[in-house]
């Protein structure tokens, strides 16, 4: 008698059209999600950079305000402190514990936070502030002072 061998009609090692469409849809969805996540991360880093720049410019504005009152300016403690003396008003700006502080009449106020290193240097009538921030940014600003004592 004849024996029939049943043969499978398809190739099990390949994809059907439905499987290929499903894989394509999953690829498109995941690639879109990855794109959205990277865009959100980029926006967050832009916001953080803007915040750091705003803090730096606020610090520079504050220092300009203290220097504009005139008086004698001295740099001490290996460039970590500056003292501004005008009549009976004494303002001390100092770098300590990764923070730039303002001290006046015994009270402390933060001017700039997240600072790795900061140094002041006085050369004739130019006061230079060099700062390295926690994010690695290196900042420098030169201020013109009227009366300076080196």
C-alpha cells in the first residue's frame, strides 16, 4: 500500500507578512520613544545650564553692587577673601565649603553655590574672580575697583 507522507506547506524559518508588520510597528514605537526621551533629556540639560548661568550672572551683579559703593578693597587668605571697607560699612566676600559667601554685620548670605574652586586676585585697579563650578564650567570675571589695597 501507499503510504502518504504529509509535507508541511510553509517554511518555519521565515517570517509571515503579519509578523513582519508587527515587528516593524514595534520598531517604530520604540524608536519614537527613544527619540522623545532624548529630547526631554536635552531640554532638561538646557534648563540646568540656564540656571547655572543665571546664578553666575546674579553673583557677578551682587559683587558689582558691593564694589560700586567704593571704599578700600583688599584680598586676603590666599585669594579666598575680599574685604570692602567704606566708612563704617564692611563687606567680606569669602569662598568656603563650595559656597561663595557675603558677610556683613555678622550675618552670612550665599552669593553662589556649587563652586569647586574660587579665587580673587587684585592687580592695581582690577579685581579678578576665577571660579570652577561643580559642573566643570570655568568662569572668570574682571571688575574695576576705584580704591584698592594690594
